[in-house]
């Protein structure tokens, strides 16, 4: 049985529903040594900022049961250097390029959106899990009003679709999803990492120099599925679902919950080809259950 894995997402066609999650794939150079990035539906870049950043001091990664903590801190070469050196490399592959952006002010988000959309990326993912320096360091993503403000300005300045990457560290994910939709977001992605911590019992000090970090990996998968399902019920926007996906079965579950695309992240650290096995697993499920188009799976969970 032949199956159609193409997905039209916020007006952009993807050859298959599997993209790499921001922060786990760099700009694809290292992974391109294992397979052609053209095999993927899309590649989402590491978070880009206005100026180059070295990130947080080490140690900034720690293993957890079924996952990992990270406090890398948005290490990146800066948007101008990315456009000059990394974007041409990524554009050498037949895959969609999604640029993840992170700002300390709304003005920085808008500037990044304008530069990158003009440079020729296919879509912009707006990471609102960043501290707002004008609001005492509170993350943009934790209040509906700040999500709305960032969405409004990035949508105004971007020539390509924008996707708000929502924080799970909120009381009501539906509220922030509706805020993004209300100000013109073309899509949403969720979820970002959960805030976590580990302590070395021998030294009695945190394992991360930043004390806390973002928890990702298989342990967060059920939370991600729940949040995607809740967001799907709250907004009409297409959803990129991520958080702990490591198999084709996981991806199908996320699609049934309401996602149209799925992101593979932490699994790629231990298995560089994880995204491809997820892609193949989705197709195998479709053939087994007689699903002609992958889009037929989106939101088809049958609730009791």
C-alpha cells in the first residue's frame, strides 16, 4: 500500500511530518554526516539571537531517568553569522528550514523575524521561554499578555509564517495558545522543556551550574501529549507536537492528540538516525492500518 506522508502546515508543504526539534540538532552539519537532511520534513535551527552568545557555564547538561536536563543557554553565532554561513549550508538540502528565534525584548524578536524572513527561511519558530529583561526576567511565555505582545510584533515584521513555541511551565496551556492565535500566529509548537533540577548527593550541589534546567526526553512524553490535546481543543491553529518522541508509535500518538507535524529532539543524541526511524515508523503504521494520508491521523483520538 502506498501512503502519502506530505503535510501542508501553515501554508507550507512538508514532504513528511517529521522535523528536528530546536536545540537538539544544531544547524544539521554534524547529523548530515550520518544521512542527508533531505530525508527530513524539516530542520529547526538552534535558537538564534541578535548577538552571538556563548551560553551558560558548564556543567550544563545532566542525565535523568528517561531523559536529560540542559541549561545550555542559547549558545549560537548570532543571526547575522547564521545567515552568512549556516543558512546557505542548510539550503543545500531539499528540506524545510525553520528558524528558531529568542529575544530579551519584543524589539529583538521583531528584528530577528524581519532579518530571517528576508533571508529566505521557510518558517520562524518564536521561542517565548526566554526571560523578558524589561519585566524583571519573567519568561515571555508564562503570561498570555506577553505571548500576545511577542506574537503581534513578530507577525507584523515577518514575511513568512510564524509559529509560537509555547512553554509548558504555565497554569493553562489553552490560554497562551489562544493568545498566540488571537494576535495572528500561523501555528504553535509545544511543548518546550519542563523546568527541573538534580542534586549530587555526594557534594550536595546541583548537577547544573545554573542550578535548574530544561527537562526533555521520554519522561515528558505523556505531558506533551496532554498539552497538544488541550491546545487542539482550544485553537484552530496547526500544531507541531514534540516532547519525548522517540519512535514511530510515539509520533502517531502525538498526531492523534492533535499535532500535524512532530518534532524529534533528545532521542537524536543517543540515536543520530532517530528522526528517520520515526518517519519510517509512521509510514509503517499507516500501511498496517490502511491510512492513506498522514493528515487523516491529526486529532483523531476518540475521547471517552
